[in-house]
C-alpha cells in the first residue's frame, strides 16, 4: 500500500526526478557517537533483511511510474559490511523495477575496514555503483579509538587505494572535528591527510553528543574542545579546503566542481525521495513519512499492508515555506526572493530587514540576483539565524491572518499602489 498519490507523477509531460535511499542497519561495531538506527552482532539477519528490502522495493515500483530515479543512496549503518553480493543484487532489483537514468548518481557508504577488497569493489562498480562515501573521521589512531572507530588510519589509505584500483572516480571522505582531546593542530593534520588522498568530496561534521550514545553518557568526563576552538576548526576547514579547490556548497560539505552530492542536495532543495528500511524517511507526493526503527518488525512485514509508518505528515506545498528557509540557508545557493514569492505566495520583503542586519554583522552576503546566503561565519550561528528568521515570517503570517479575519486588506496592497 502506498503512502502517496500515484497521480503525483503520472500524466506529467516528462518524468519527475526521484531519489531512493536504502538503509542498511548493520555494523561490525557501534560508534560511540552514533544515534542512527544500526545494530551490531546481527549478521544472521542479513539475508532475511535483503529479501525484505526486495519485497518493499517491488511493492513501491508501480507507484513510481512517471518518475525517473536519478540518485540512489545506500546508507547506514555500514553498507560495505552488508557485502558486495547483497548490495549488487539490491541495486539490480532497483534497476529492473525502476526507471533509473543513465547518469544516475549511485552511492554506498563504507567504513575503511570493510572496503579494502578490490575484487568486491570491482563487483560493485560493475553492478552500477559509481560513488563511495568513506568514513575516515580522523587520521589519528588515538582519536579514532576514543570515539569507538575500529579502523586504523592505514586502513583508510588502503580503502582509498582499493577504490581507485576498482575504477571509482567519485570518492567522498567524512571527517569529524571537536573530538575528545582534539587540538586545532590535530584537526589541521586530519585535513592535510584527507587532502593527500585526493577525494572529490569532503564532509566535515562537528561532533554532537546525542542522548543515548556512549559519548553522551560520559560527557562529564570528556575533554571536549570549547565553542571557540570548534569555531576555529570549522573556519580552518573552510579556508583549507577552499584553497585546495573544494567549494563549500552546504554547511558541512565541500566538493570539487561538479562533484557535489546530488542525492543530499535533494534533501536541501525539498525534492522528492523515497526511503526503504527501518528508520528510513521519505518525502514524496506532498507526504513525509518514516518506517519504524525495528529490524525484526520490518523483516516480518515489509511488502505487506502490516508495515505501517511510525510517522506521517501531509504538508501542502504552500506550507513548506519554513522548510524552504531552513534548508535553503544551509546551502551556498541560499534563498531566493523570486522562488519564495512564486512558490509560497508570501512577501519576501518582510524578511529583508532582518537579512540586512545579518549582512551588516558579517553573517550574510548582500543578495546577488535576488539570492541571500550565509557566510561561513553565518553558518556557525545558522541555527540562531534561521530561528529568528522563522519568527519574523510567522509573526507576519499571524498579522495577515488577523487582518483577514477583520476584513482589513490594507496590508495586502503593495506599497506605492
């Protein structure tokens, strides 16, 4: 049973783009900072899980007629630990049952300890995978151990070399800054080590202590860099990577020209995607929904009406204005006056005084072609900026609703009329 309307894409003049996300919830070990849905010591469920994913993928295929799948992303967990055979077979199911474009970006996440076999990587390349996102995290063995990572710096180098020998020309590396005991000098060394591996894409995330994780439980005992040190690390990454030719296109993401993650851009641009597997989220046909974080329940019910979402929200297009502002300001593209007014039928002018104050403080750039975007300094305080901008927007909504209720339409007349 589908959770979105088949009519959303059928009958369109041309196929609408769609991204697919496949969640692989298996890991050799659980990292001390991770709050994603993943399980260790569950290898015995891998075959049953692959079969369950296959059933759900086949179930949804008829509802995706009229869509062109231009990105596929296998995330986790650790997809590389799931095995090249299972990943290749699942991608084959997608290719047989969905209209996958010839130039589709097809990514799998990997940890260095399970992505060093050239034979396996070649099999994935032949199956159609063309992008790897590798969890490097740090080049310091002691820091890796402190956050529960089980790979070594040498294994990262081996995995990158194996990926290149297998023919992968689109490689992304993940790094984390603000680790327990990490100095600014160590972070600079991590950046240098990552650049030496010549990836096409880099993601640099600040460590967040999520409730329920081992690091969160030990937070009082951790020697964590302070806010100023973390800010310096972030700005150092922006400058170092920019000088090396990596453009910042989102708060945490940097890429060589043309190597931005097309799949992740879908999330930030409010484009459509479907998620498969426990904990996976979707946004398609005006509906956001997610599957329960329950491996056994998913295996038992996938492909049947018994699999029900853990959350589901229908969001009219005109009510996505807050999402547009929140997600758009995470990106280098920023937000557009023209897009905002045409898409949501709301005046952008009420937002501009606040944005000008942000520009005066060095947090935003004056608009180019009607686009406002944050500076690296603005990205550092983006949560506060976005929150205040939403307050401005919501206050205007309330004033307009009150005026409409009183049949006072003077505020709806453009100035000068």
